[in-house]
C-alpha cells in the first residue's frame, strides 16, 4: 500500500523528505503548486474560465464596434457620393442655363450699342401711317396682301432669306454648344484658361462675320463678299482647334497651335494693310469703324501670343528647346502650307 502511494506520488513524494513519502499538509502543498502552475500557464497564454469569458466578451464588443464603424463609413461614403452627384447635376444645369442665355445676350447688347450710336440720329418711324411695298407678304398667308402697314420685322420668301435663317440657326446652335462645354469645364476646374481666353476673344469676330454675311444677303451687296468669306473660314478653323483644347486634361500639340498662330499673324498683316492703318492709325475712320478694327486686331494679336505661348509650354514639357520645335520639318511644312494657302486665297478673292 505504501509502495502504491509512493508510486502515485511520483517525484513530489520522493522530494517531500518523508520515509513513507507522505507528510501531513503535503496535499496543501500540492494544491498550491497546482495553483501556481495554473497561474503560470495563464500568464503564458492559457485562460481560466473567468478570464476566457471576459476576453470573449471584449472581443465581441470590439467586433461590434468594428461593424458599427464600417457601417458608419459606408453611410458616410454613400452620403458623400450622393452629395457629389447632386453637386455635379447642379453644375450641369447651371452650365446649360448660362449657355442658353448667351445667344439672348448677344443681340440684346448688339441692339443697345446700335441704338446708343445712331438711335438719336434717325427719324422716328410713324407706325400708324407708314407702309412697305417691298414685302411679298407670303408668310402672312391669306391674312394680308399687297402694300402692308408697319411691321417690326419684314422678310420675304426667297433664297436669301433662307440662307439668312440657316446661318442664324447654325450660329446659335454652335454658340450654345461651345459655351456649354466652356462652362462645364470651368465649373469642374478642368478648363485650360489660355484656350478659354482665345475662344472668348474670338466671339466678336464670329459675330461680326455672321452680321456681315447677313447684311450682304439682305442688301444684295457682294462687293466684299469673298473677302469676308476668307476671314470667316480661317477664323472658324482657328476656333475649332481652340475649342478642341479647352479641356486641360488633353495635352496641347504644336501643329494645331502653329495653325492658329499662322492664321492670326496673317490676319494681322492683312487687316493692317487693308483698313487698320487708314481708319485707326491715320484717324480717317468713324467711331464704329475704329472700334471694329481695333477689336479685330486685338483678337488676332491675342491668338498669336497665346498660341505661341502654348508651343513654348509644350517644348518645356518635352524638355527640348523652342527653336528645335519650331524648326522641325513637319512644323515648318504646316506653317508654309497655311501661309501660302491664305496668300493665294486673298489674291484670288481680294
């Protein structure tokens, strides 16, 4: 029996110091050792039942807090996305409204300037007793025929009237679309300001071209028709290239800018030789002629300067000299073709 107890006691019984391996109070000693072992094992990573439950609860709370944080992040992300979408829609609507107002502003300003310059010099119209025998009254249908009384607008049903309607509608549509793109890029902070300035500076030239063609057809006066057609076409080519680079995310290439610069320089010399010197430099022009020629000249000068600036920016971005860009064979060829084409056109249609 003593042997069995000794064997069951193991090394602890042999180290207890007793002859039979059993000493009073030894069970308490074993109990303390077990507790010490349990505490040591707990410090080494094991958990007692209470500590395991506390750890599980803390992990559950952390998991719940993490889920709450993720839910809040998703909610904030959705709110931010909804706010951004609403902001983009407001910008789009505002761009459309402003673009729609431009074709209304232009004729309003036009009529105001004309009335201010010549309104007081004209004889007032007697709207009760005046008549117009040059109106074919076709658009009045059966309601009016023969010599008509006063109307705010008279227009006959012929080919020239159709042409005037066509260029007016096309001009309004292009003006609206161009300004819608301009305002949209500006509100989204993606507008290239140099191209925006070039576009805005060309508005007077295009409006003047529309008004010139409109009056040529309206008056059947074609003495300067081809001369005006030349300037209109070249100005449209220049503006198309300017509009294509309104977006600052699109890198500007040197060839389109060389075309714009070549057209502007040629216009400057041609206009100066044509009428600028006579009306402005020599002071022989009337007020409206001086304003017209100065504005047209400034438009060409601004186009030449800013397009050349964009070529210089392109050279700096590529890390090459400006001279090396300008002297490339393809670039020189473009400048030569554009200049020679305009020179021959102005000779054929003076």
